[in-house]
């Protein structure tokens, strides 16, 4: 049987690339910059492999008349216009669940890092500053109040971890979670007013753009910390820069940014910020599971079986 031809729109994890090559004829977008080169293969492309960070321009989809499916390597699919794809009969899959633990782990690690100033402490020791005297005191985590913006698969996994730290947990979602005992707040601003740490873990996309704005940061206040493991777009980055610059909040720990991989210099320069390079699901174990699931979705599609994890 002829192998189906697929298009990879941005760099993927090399072992995943190997398994794609073993199963499909793979074309790489980066090698098709010349419009004529893309036009030559476009009529044969039946699937796209994207990552959570891919932004699929509507123009690209229009150039692919035989496109049947988009397989996203990641749980967030905000870079894909799902409604437009669906209108053309193109199905979309993602990789939920398999990365939940990792993202929740990193969310807690970032919370602990910013509160206990772990990266700063590491720098302090490495720079030989310990003999000059002790570091400034940190913020206690156990028993503190945690507000979770988005109590889905990952938000709930963060809550379970936070319970082990004796944290008082509250949350906001558009729809109250049935049977959930944590206090629910109608919006992020009301939640921020009541907590010490605000953890953001909603999907990205238009519906959550700028959800954490200047008002929410003001409600979090000079003693409050923001942690973002969702998408950079969910936080109004200029408002965050201002809050960091003028002490409007105590600090922020961020795995995601508005314009990755570019991180504003002011964030990198601040003592009250911890930054990581969008690595919440970046462990060997989880990347393997994501690759298996993303490939499994492609294989299901091309063998006429239902997708393993279609986006809802
Ligand atoms: O609002 P609801 O009832 O649909 O609850 C969802 C919540 N959420 C929001 N919460 C507050 N304001 C909003 N505008 C808003 N929009 C959505 O986010 C739900 O509780 C949660 C999403 O949960 P799941 O769909 O289970 O996603 P999962 O696996 O937890 O991943 C969340 C995101 C991904 O989309 C990636 O962007 C990121 O984590 O890695």
C-alpha cells in the first residue's frame, strides 16, 4: 500500500520524526519555503502534523485540497482554527491526559521555585555570595492559599498535589465543576483577591486572551504570586511587566510567553521572576507517550478507525 503523504509544519521531536518517516511520506514545511515547492506537493498532502505551538494560517489550509486530518502533538490546539477545519471535513486530534502529570508537576515546581526562590538561591551559591551573609527570607508554601484558573484535567492534578502541601484551594471556571468541594469564584479577579498564589491552566485561544489582565494582577496584589503553565496569550504580558516593575505583585513563575521563544528582557532581569522555556511536558516519558498517541491518531485515521483522541 502506498504511504500517505503528510506535512510537518514545525520542528518535531526527533524520535517522533523517525516514527512518522517509518509510516508516511513526510514533507517538512521548513523545506518548502518556496511557494512553488509547496504547490508541487500540496495536492498530495492528506494530513498535517502540528505541535502545541504551531500557528496554522488559514491560507495554508486553503492550499491543501486533499487535507483530511490535523494531528496536534500537545493538548492545546489554539493554533488550529478547528471550526474552519471542521467546515471542510478535516478532523483534528490532540494528545490530552498523557501530559497531565508532567504539566501539574511543573506547575507545582514553579510555584515552589518562585516562593522559595530556588533558582535565585542556586545563583547565590554559585556566584560565591553565601559567605557575605544569608539570602533574604522566602515565602512559605505549605498552608498557603492557592487559586486555580481552569480546573480541568491539569488544574485538578495541580489541586491534588497542592492538597499534599496543605494548601487551601479555590478555583474559577466558566462552569462550576460538579461535585467539587473547592470554593468556586465567578472570575479570575474575584479569585485573585482571595489567594496567595494564582495558577493559570486554561486553554489558550481567543476565549482566554488577556484573561489575566491588570485588574486581576491588582487583585492578586503586592504579596501575591502568578504562575502560568497555560499559554502566554492568557496573561496580558504588558500588564504583567508593569506589575513586576512596580511591585504590583510579589512575583511570577512562567513557562509560557506571548511571543515564544522571545522573553521580554525585563522578565529575565527581575529577581522576582522565574522563567522556563515552555517545557511543562518535556520529559522523555511523556514525550514518548505523546508521540505514540499523536502517531496513533494518524494511523487510526488512515486505517478508517475512529481517532483515539479527537478534539471535542
Ligand atoms: O470554563 P470551563 O468550565 O470550560 O472550564 C475549563 C477552564 N476554562 C476556563 N476557566 C476560566 N475562564 C475561561 N475563560 C476558561 N476557559 C476554559 O479550563 C476547564 O476547567 C479548563 C480546561 O481543562 P481541560 O479542557 O481539561 O484541559 P487540560 O487538559 O487541563 O489542559 C489545559 C491547557 C491546554 O489547553 C494547554 O493550553 C495547556 O493546558 O497546556
